[in-house]
């Protein structure tokens, strides 16, 4: 259980954070007559906190989206870290 003072500390620390994403490849493949979309690609992501770099990775992703009455919804999303 996270106490309120602990939560305040997390929020305070996060104020000095930075997240950066650069899309390097993005592909959309319609399936099922356009009712489903397979989205794949690659991006470079960097996460920093308080001036320190916590993560700096190349990532491949695969997402499956489905069109419904209310709009597109994400069914599945998978990330794989890969070499630079």
C-alpha cells in the first residue's frame, strides 16, 4: 500500500522526469475488410528522471485495433526491446 506522503514524493520526483519517443517505422495493415488493423513499427524511447537516464532503447511494437460503434479500440499491444 502506498501512503499519501509516499505518493507526494513520487509526484515530486516525477516533476523532473522526461520521456522522449522518436517513431522510426510505422505500418498499418487493414484486416477483416477494414474492421481490424494490425499496426507494427519501431521507435527509439528514452526515459529520464532527475537528470539521470533510466532507459534508452530501440523498441519494436505490434498492436491490434478493432473498429466498433464507439470508434477504434486497442485489443492487444506488444513491445519487444531490440538492439540499437
